[in-house]
């Protein structure tokens, strides 16, 4: 008699949905504790995030940042690496984007500056990921420890640059001068206006389309190229992959370079697309949240996209909730923490019972004749 199997979609799609539902149920208890109706809270959050054009724009703007950092963590996970340094890599990648806008923006329009910023921002992020990758591949230093350390080094380096190098003499604020207007990425409502479509103004900009393109390209790379196959092989079983002739050192470095590059693209959305100057702490924890995005998205580009949309909803909906009820803005952090708890630390808590339930309800029972040898 053949053993019934649980289909992959139960673990890939249904289990994450149950985890998110559990997080929302606990969130409902939290809202009840602070005397807010959970039904009213979710209505306010949903309306604020998806109920009008400006809210949708803000939601997708936040989603764009999470896509870049989530993809960065996902590609490293495929190689069996826990890149916890997306925060620092996004920071340094943003520095590269900002330097391009500060120098080239005075002389060229955005459609010239943008591809250069993509290349330089990606190179800066990849360079910041290279040293931890090399130390892991060649010296055996644990990637988690080195990438955490490089987050602090990046923060210190950026503080020095913004205080002593990039800060104009006419201000005390820890920020660079404003980029030339010609280097600013066009907003989505501006681009839609070019074709006669009216939309409320929001920070959503051209980098959102680039983020979607990155999802597609990463999917093609991981599942339809030789390097992608080697990355997945090393991530599944490093010893077997090495025995098969795959270079562990090469794959670790390639995966981390791509991971740092994707994190480096974060600055396109935030700096070139919205802030238009380099500011202290502009990453705002998006690099760390990218870990939860990748875990929830099962390290698949489509899953990362959907998880990024969820966190974008939490960011924008939480802001509306704070405005509507006057609750602390950090309620968003609590909601994120609950989602991370159930989708990360307690990721498999419901898996055994879910699989047993599926087999009990849907598994095909063998006929008496099939049970006879």
C-alpha cells in the first residue's frame, strides 16, 4: 500500500496563511486590551492601506522596500546562508545611490542617472556583503556574526560621512544636500498622468516596477540557470554538492554578492525616489524586516512579493490606525513582531496537526484489493 503524501501547497501556501491568521487573532486580543474593537481596527487599517489611491500608493511604496530586502535574504537562504546584514548592505547601497545622484544629477536627467544608480547601488551593497562572504567561505567565520557586525560598522561609517563629509556647512542636520531635481525618479501618479490617467500623489515611484522586475529575474536565476541550481544544491546539502564538483567557496560568494546587490537597491526607492537626499538611518529597520518577509514568502520571489505587500499593509494601515485612534505608532512594530513570531519562530507549530487534518479529510483511502499483496 502506498503512503499518502501531503501536497506541497499545504506547506507552501496554506501553512503561512494559518500562521498569519494566528498572528491576527492574537493582535485582536491586543486591540481588545487597549479598548479598541478589532473589527473597527481592521476596517481602519484596510481602508487606510487599500481604500483610496493615496493609501494604495503609500502601501506599495513600503512594499517596494520590503521586496528588495526580502529578496536579498531569500537568495542567501537558498545557499544555506542566513544573511542578517541586509540593514547594513541597504545602508551602504543607498550611499552609492546617493553619491550618483549628488554627482551625476547636476548634469544628467533621471533616465540617465537611474541605470547608473542601479549599477553603483548594487555594487556598493555587493561590496559590503563580500567581506562576510569571503570570511565564511575561506576562513569559516559564521555569516550571522560577521553580517551583524557589519551592520554596526555601516551605521558608524554613515554617521561619520553624514557628519564630517556629506553634510553641508549651512545646516546642523545629519543629511546631505538635496539632489538635483532632474535626478529624482518620477512618481507613479506622474507617470500615469503622462498617459492621461489621474491618481492622487504618493511616494510610489518607478523603482516599484524595477522591484517587480527583480522578482522575475531572481525566479529565472534560481530555477532556470546553472548557477541557481548550484546555489540550491549547496543550500540543500553542502557536502553532496562539493562531492558533485560544485565549488562551495564560489557559490557562497556569488549568493552573498547577489544578496548584497539586491539589498543595495533599497536606496533607489527611498533616496532617489522619495527623500532626495541621504539621511541618517534612512533604512529604518527594513533590512531586518526583510528576514521575516523571506521566511513568510518561503524564499520564493512570488512569496516575497506577497509577504512584502502584507508588511506594506501593516505599515500604512498601522499609520492610519495611529492617526484614527491616537494609539502609539509603535503598534505597527507589535503587529510586525506577532507576524514574525508566528511566521518565523513558530513557523512549524501548526504543521503536524495541519498535515494530519489534511490526510484525514482528503487522503485517498485504499480499496481492500489494494491492501492485498
